[in-house]
């Protein structure tokens, strides 16, 4: 496989990950709105696995953790959210 083909495949995978990340974030918000916080957290975790530097996914998961009383986990996710957000605007 040539470098150009490899780069195209990598870019295509990145775009698919972005779409999948958006799907899991949207699904997680819906689950959280329904009070299904465990399922919501799982969706946000999946979104993070797909795009590990996405501040929105960490923020969403932190909010869910606050709702279930996991303050330490929420604090950690909020910090990561801010860190990734700041690094994306530099």
C-alpha cells in the first residue's frame, strides 16, 4: 500500500470516528435525559474511545458522574475536558 493510500484510509477512519463519536454523544445525552445515567456514561466512554481528545465527550461524562455522585470521577473528567478544549484553541 502506498503512503497516499494509507493516508486516505487514515483520514477516512478519522471521519468515521467523528461520526460515530457524535452518534454516541447524542445517544448518551438522550439516555441522561431519561435518567439512565449508567447507559449514558457507557455511551460517552465509547465516544472517548473513538476520539480520545474530544473535550465534549469528557464534559458530558463528567456531568453524568456528577448526577450519580461520583465527584472524584467528575472532577477528573472536567479537568480533561478543559485541558483538551484549551489545547484545541491554541
